């Protein structure tokens, strides 16, 4: 288990994160492989092989100013909104890489953020009307989920149901059912937040979501009646069915050996995932059968990637540079599917 000293400044926190980002994740080998498909079912049609081509950096950020991009939400025009973790900001990055601050969350006098000790903005989700929901980890009553309206009003959204010691990380909206799912990295659970009043209930818990040394549940997405979650420490990708009454079904392990998996995105309509592997500075494609292949590496410009967003054939990857301490950036690549020739 890696233990972090209590730190207050972003620079000291970054050093601590650098140690963690360079260390292998723990416990991945202890997680069971997903069961093979039932022999009574027809074999699934193999997915077309994927590649990411023409990777290039569209925006470079200022590490000294805390511009360490943690999560991403795309605008309809293809521009991106990012959380800058240690700047406590949400920023807009246009197609030319120009940065505009949307909002800065309020400073916390004595942050007690689990594992880090500094207040950081984390997950980001965009509603259809342009409202942004932001994770804010502080270890105090100021933490939880915050909301930024399209006209720029900033307010704390979740109520006292979320404990001060939570580390809210990835966020995923299910607007059809009026809820927001939030991955809590430190205790290792998933919260279900009402979009009506911000009330939060613990939705999914258990050892598959818990941390081993640093962070457990991290990235999160909603997909066709299920919530998918990554576990950073265990290097796993998990699927949790949403039952008819809205409760969480049993946790399924869909992939293992994803060292330092952070947030992720789906590549198209199926279950194929593009995952940011923070520790190894890679982006990997994770297939339906749980196998994975690395598509992008540090040689392409990745510097501790934290999340992935997909808009048709465009793939966006923010890098926070926690471990490298060099060039936090936003990378853009093109997704290609290779159909076998007849």
C-alpha cells in the first residue's frame, strides 16, 4: 500500500501523484477473469479492429498554474470542456487550443481530501441543455458535485447526503431517468444523485469497487441499462446492471490487467472501450471479450492520460502530467475501423 503524506500545495501533491503514477497498480491479478459466454448462445460477431491515427496535440497547458486536465466533456461543435484539477477550474478549449476559464470553484481553507490533501476538480458531465456537473474533492462540506448553468451560475449541487470524506471522481449522466452516477474513489462505491434535488444515495458498493492502496472506483459511464466503472488500483473494468427498480445488480468484471486505468469512453455502439491508462501513459482499446491492445503511447504525446471522449471518428485524450511533470495537454486522434476484406 502506498501512503501519501498530508500536503497542502499543488506542487507537493503533484510529486506524490508522480510516485503513484509510476507505480504498478495492486491487486489486479487477484480479480477473477470474466466468465466465458454460455455455449447455448451464438458466438458474437467479432468487432472490427480499431486504430487511432494522426494523433496530435491541439492544446498545451500550464502545469505551474495547476492546469492539469482531469476530465472532459464535449460541446456540440467539437470543442471541449475540461476540469483543471489543481486550478479548481472548469475551462473551455476551442478547436485551435485556446483556453477560456468557465468557472473557478471556491477555495477551501483547510482541505482534507483523502489521499491528496488538496482541493481538486475531478469528473465532468454535460447535460443536453449545456449544464455542467463537476466533481469537487475537498474532504470537507464543500466537496461533492457542483453545477454550472449555461449562464455561468456556480453552485453546490449535492446535499449533506454525501459524506465530507468522499472523493467524488468520475461522473455519468442518465438524463432519461433523472439521475447522475458518481464514482467515489476513496471508500470505493458509486453514488446515485437525483437531478431534481441533488440528494445522493449509495447505489453500488463492494470489494470490486474498493481501493487497494490509492484509488478504487474512478471512471464511470452509463451504457444501455448498465453502469460501467473502472477501478484504478485493481486495473479492472466493471459493469453493473441497472435493475428494473433502479437498484444495482451484481458487479461483473469485464476486463483485467488495465494498469492504472483512469476514465474511459465507448468507441461506437457496442461494448468496445477506449481507456486511459494513466500509469503507463497509454490509451488501450478494450474488446468485448476483455482483451485489450495499446493504441497510443507516450511517443504520441501522452503524459499521464486521465480520460477519453469520442465524437464519431474523433477521439480526445487529456493528459495531466502528474507523473511526468511535463506538458499537460489535450491530444486529438482519428478513430478508424478496419473491415476485413471479403
